[in-house]
C-alpha cells in the first residue's frame, strides 16, 4: 500500500518520534502549523474517521489515549487543540487516520 504514514510506521521513512507503543505512533509534523505540532496515528492503516466502525474504533481509541502522553512529552501543560481532517472538504491530504495535536502558544478561537 502506498501510504506515507504506513511507511513511517514500517521505519522506511525517517521521522521525529515523540511517543510509541504497540498500537500507536506519535511524531512531529514535517510542516508545523504551531510551535508544537504532533501527529498521532494508529499503526494499523485506517483511512479516516469516516471509515471507523465498531471493529476499528478500538484502534482509534488507543490513538486518542496516546494524545495526552504525546502532549506531556512535548510539555503542553497549558492545553492544546486536537484536529482530524476528513476527506476533500476537510482538506485531508494523507489518507491514514491521524490526529493533529497543536499547541505551544495561545491558539485562535476560530477553527474554520
Ligand atoms: P492532513 O492534511 O490533515 O491529511 O495532514 C497531513 C499532515 O501530514 C500534514 O500536516 C503534513 O505536513 C504531514 N506530513 C506529511 N508527510 C509527513 C512526513 N513524512 N512526516 C511528518 N509529517 C508529514
């Protein structure tokens, strides 16, 4: 499968790792949009939130549970924003489920 995040999981593409466990990987976004910008992904390929079902929701939950660990690792003591883009209108560009974790400054109130 030609998925850049699967290649990162497989160690075929280098990345700046923030957190890893059996099911989840968190790494720094290559084009950060905030002082801290981390991507948290399930290691298993799931296209997006829109493709979640009862079977795969558990993997998404493991990725969600890793977010506070990645946030602590990055020193995000004052809060942060979690975003997941879905499909064309959501401007998703990598079709492997990922949660953006943005912080390190006061973020704007508006999200769109
Ligand atoms: P999205 O547009 O929501 O699908 O987010 C994809 C994100 O992946 C973007 O913020 C990209 O900057 C990031 N990205 C793409 N390739 C890499 C990579 N090799 N390492 C780290 N982040 C990446």
